């Protein structure tokens, strides 16, 4: 395939060597580019990465970024690398093109893109949308922030196949031409403010970029119930873009809503029931939002209602997102490790009618726990504070509900077990990043599940 931007013979530096960095290096090398990779981590701690790069014939440096990074025509930034690092600032100052791995991979995409972003619900909606296309026998791949780098799969796509992408704000920070056929903006609440100078408006501006290059023939799907999302969309979208809203609160002119107990879609003015809400397999108000958004994405790409209905009945959700682990002594254990911000925990606490013992904490990203006071008082029996932010969590909730501080995940799980009563839920829903104790939220969730599954009755 021929990328829309010239690659062969040009010099590319890649900043960051995790999954997306290695995948970007392989893709660019295969397209004839001169590639160099720079990783701040030391080689000995990076597993097979140095050997993989050597096998590809890609020179690399480890343990920090040197001036060689800026000896390039284009700098490709991995999602985990902040825009504030000196190497990025230096490249911008020198007039070097700085693009995200998402942007670069999109140059090679031979089919339409469905790009899904938002503070919460991205992974579930992306996984559900991918399943919708799979069940409808539409050729597609699922990639992006969900765990598989877009660069890793784009070269394997055939003409016309759909790329269903979970897109983070970090991936959108450095796009130049990225244009999805369908963009989905689920919601916008404060998150990652440590990467945006503690300024919510900068985070919002990053999310708005998902529809920045859309035009005639494209569709934007957005949450009509979320004020920040509506503000972000209003007056910012090209008049040529079809806008479809979704709402739990009431009927919308074009989009998805609940009518007579059914998820209903109106694309051309005439509403059509898709499925009774009670038949949707993923539960909770937030998952109804996710289901409406994914349904609209499917309809926008021509998936028939019967196929949508079957998928919505059978889709069971994703790992680390309100994932049931086991029941022990009448207590349910639930892994919600992907809840890395306060708003995600707010939704999680609404999802249970039983009293909750919740594990909260990790690497704080500027959290305001005030939003959780009402649901904590209503739903939570006790809090077990974990990680670097345990002191912050304790200060926020002391006197609100009983609170215990744990020094490890194992200690936290056993403390929660000692507090929980028959019929309760022990919920890992940290509201924080995982990088204090763990490699990522997946690692955190797996450790939680291993400890829970290892407990004797």
C-alpha cells in the first residue's frame, strides 16, 4: 500500500520504546524509512526490546534521550511520552514535524477509521464496536489505546477493512491529518491533568481533535447528556459532518435514546427500536451510554439492526472493567483496575446495590475526591487506601466511612475480606494510575485477581 505521506528515504526518530514504539519502528522500516529509536529506560530492564530492534536493523539508544533524536525529519512520539519532555520541545523548536504513533499509522490505513475517545468508557465501547463489526462479518481490526498498537496491525489490513480504534488524549496531541470516518466522543471529565498543566481546558482541546479533520461524508457521535462534551462539540465541528447524539435523559433529533424501555435509534427522523435495555448484557447506566455509542457507530457504517441486537445481547464486557472475579463466603470480588480516574469510580459505585468495600489509590493525577462523597456515603461500607496516594485518600475520606491503609495489594485484599460482610462487594476501583506499584492497570488487575483466586474458603 502507498501511505498518504511520503515515508521512504526520510529520517524518523521514535521517542519511547514500548509496544507502540517497537511497532512504529517495524512499520516505518518496512516502508523504507531511516529509523532511530530513543528510550529513556535502561536496556537491561526492557526485556526483548533491544534484540527486537537489532533484528529489525533499527539503531537505538537507551537510558535517556540524546541530541541524536533531533537528527530527523519527523519525530514520532509514543503515547506514554509527555509533550513536555525536552526532546519534544527541542524538536518543535527546530521545526521538526512531531507526530503521534496514531497519526503515523493512519498514513498507511487502507480503509475507514472509527475512532473512539472520552474520559471513561473508551475500552468497553471500542471492544463492543469491534465485536459489532466482527459479528456483522465486516472485515475489521481493533487497536489503539486498547492494548494493540495501530502500527502493529495496519499493515495487515486489506482494502476497505475498518479500523476500530480506542484513542487517548495523548495520541491526539500530535495529529496532523488523522481523519476518522466515524468519531465518537463519549464524555469529558477531569483526568490526566498532570499532563495538561492542571488545566481542564487543555485536556478538552485535546479531546476535540478527534473530529478536527472530519468533513463531508464523516460522522461524529457524542454524548448529549454531558455538558462538557456538548460545549466541546458546539460550534467546533464542520457543518459538513453528520452529528449523531446519544442520551439517556430524553429523545434526540438524530441519534440514540431510550424509548418505551428500548434502546432506540433515529438516523433519518424515524425512530426504530433496537433492543430492550433489559436485554443488553453489560449492565449499568454508563454501559448504556457505551452501548448507544457503539450501536450508532455500527449503524453509521451500515450494520443491520438484527446483527446489532444479537451482539448487544451477547457481549460480556472487557477485562479489568467491572470484571467479576469470584464469590467467596458470600462476598463478590470485582476487578475495576481500569478505573484510573475519579469519574470512572463514580460510575462503578453506581453499578451495585450491595454495600461495597472499595480499594482506592495509586499514582494520583490531580484527583478531586469531592465528586465521590455522595456515592461513597450511599454505597460504601469501607475504603482500603493503597499506593502512593494512600495518604491523600485517607485525608479525603476520614470521618466519611471507615478507612484502612494497606501497604501492598495482598494486604489490601485481605483487609477488605476482613471488613466485608456476606452479600457485600469487594471492588478494586483505584481512581489512580498504577505506576507506583505496577507496570500498568492490566498488571494491577491481574495481581488483584491472582490474590483473590488464591484465597481459601
